[in-house]
């Protein structure tokens, strides 16, 4: 990677971290995209931001779209390509503002329209089976149940979950204080099952897992450290298998299920927006499409006139 471009990428990442306060995970995504972009430019001897043209950027995006990854050489998803282009476009806007280039070569490039993929929530029955899967006789099982209840019962993002400290949980009032995207704090209700699960973990499991390195972290690994995102993902997947669920279940599946089940239960979309920590209600409204599909399915399988119409069609 050419040194001038490396410096500009580093300056931009510092800008995102310090001035815009983006999360470490978002910064990591920008870093991967822009290091790849700078390497692409370096191979074509484009070392000065002012020498980048729209055609160069188009060629880079095409190379990402045509490349594969993983042992089975899977093509990159359209969302990955779109995110990479978004990173490059925002980087060039930064270069223009900083005077590194006289014009923005990415200004004429528009983001591709992606097909909207609807969330796939668990059914209420499957969610209940998953909550009951952990072994309540072991410290790890009590911890895992607390994890599942926090993800499904409070709709936390995985980064919000792993960042929780003991003092962030108010069992008496039934609230969890989380640090969301953009460094915004919000209080999320914790229901009866969640309070019971967290209380059992704190009194019967965390003391066994705690070590000198634990400090204030709420959820601990077997070695006493703060649980990572990857560890939580493995725990959720393992408990889903233990519950007999045949589909892939991730921490975000439980967040999807939290939102969908609230809306199906009659919650207002703006209340769900606040609970999820979405900056815009438009982000939350995708869940209303899921509930409409559910309502339509129930209608066509339950109402005698609807069943008759379906049989005729």
C-alpha cells in the first residue's frame, strides 16, 4: 500500500473514531474496505488521491464483486460490495474536504439498490424452547440462559450485550442500561424471566467464573474474561442445537424475534424503535412487513372464507 494513501486512510479512520465516535466494529469494517482499496490503487501505481478517477473506482468495485472468499470460494454478497463502495465514497468526500483532491471522483457513483431481505424471526414456540435449553445446574448454563434472555427479552445488539457491566443491570426496577451505536445510551426494560435469569447468574454462577481479570464485566468466559462477540455467537448456536432447532440461529436472530413478537403483540412501531435504539423509524418498519406476512398467513389458514378462496386459486 502506497505511503501517501496509507496516511490518508489512517487520518480518515482517526476522524471516524475521534470526531464521529463510530463503534470499533464499524471502524474495523471501514479499515478492511479502505486497506483493500489502497492496495488496489497501489498495484495500479495510483499513489496520490488526486490521481484517482471515477473509472478507477468502478474497476475496484468490479474487482470486489468478482472476487471470492472462504475455503469454498463463495462470491461476496451484494451487501458487502455496496458497503465497500459506501466506504470508498465517504473516504473521497473526506479527501475533498481536507484538500487532498480538487474534486470527488466518486460523486457520480450511486449506491446500488439492494433487494430488501426480511428478517427471519423465531416463532414464539421456538424462542421459548431456546430459552429453556441451557443447563441450569451449571455455571455456564446459568450464564447462557442470562445471555439468551438479554438478547431475546431486551433486544440487545451483540456488542451492547458484551459491553455490559454488572452495574448496568438494575434488577429491582427491571432495566438494563446499554451503550448503543454512536455512543448513545438507552435504558431497556428487562422482563421477569430476564431478571430471574440474570439474578440466578449473578448469585450462583458469576462468582465461580470470576477472576482477577474480570473487573466489572457482567458476562464472563470460563477463564474469567469478558465474553467476546464470537463466543456469544457460538453459545447461541450451541443452545439452538440443544433446543432441537433445525435452522441457523444467531444473536441478531433473537433481536429480530424481540422486535417482531412485540409488534405482533400490538406494540407501537415507535416504541419498538426506542427499545431497539434505531435512529430512524424507517429502520424499524421492516419488522412491520414481517408481521403483515404473519397476519396474512394466519388469515389464509384460519378464516373459512379465506381457506375457500385459497383452495379455488
